[in-house]
């Protein structure tokens, strides 16, 4: 049992945290580009 727990711990990937980070980066990219193109339109 100890070996299985150790292997499981080594293979653990924080999928929820990675998904949250990716969603956050996409959100900030959309906001940044929206502001960028809004400012370009004013020139």
C-alpha cells in the first residue's frame, strides 16, 4: 500500500489549478485585446 500511495503522489497533477490558471490567462488576454483594439479605434 505504501508504494501505491507514493506512486500516486508522484503522478499527482493539480488539474483544477492548471485549468483555473489557463482560464485566467484567457480572460486577461481577452480583456487586454479588447482594451487594445478600443484604443486603436480612437486614433
